């Protein structure tokens, strides 16, 4: 497993802290990992390519 070190705004940190305190997550690390997983899943190259192709198709033919 790799470690990524980053800085986040204070307000975002407080939101993460509140979610953990409320029991929604076991740790702030868990929140960040889950958010990254969802982001990477939604932005897979094949998904992005599909959206680009749909946008091009609409631009070429969808406005009729």
C-alpha cells in the first residue's frame, strides 16, 4: 500500500471529522479512500471516451 500526503482546507477537514465522529466512517482515511475509488471509477478512460463520443455525436447530429 502506498501513502499519499496532501493538504485540505480546514472546512473540509472539519466535515471529515464530523462524519467520523457521527459514526458514518471508521476513519478519515476510509472517507478519502472511498471518495478516490468513486472518482476513479466514474472517470475511467472508457467512460470518459464514451462521454466524449456522445458529446461529439450530439454536436454533429443532435441539434436537428
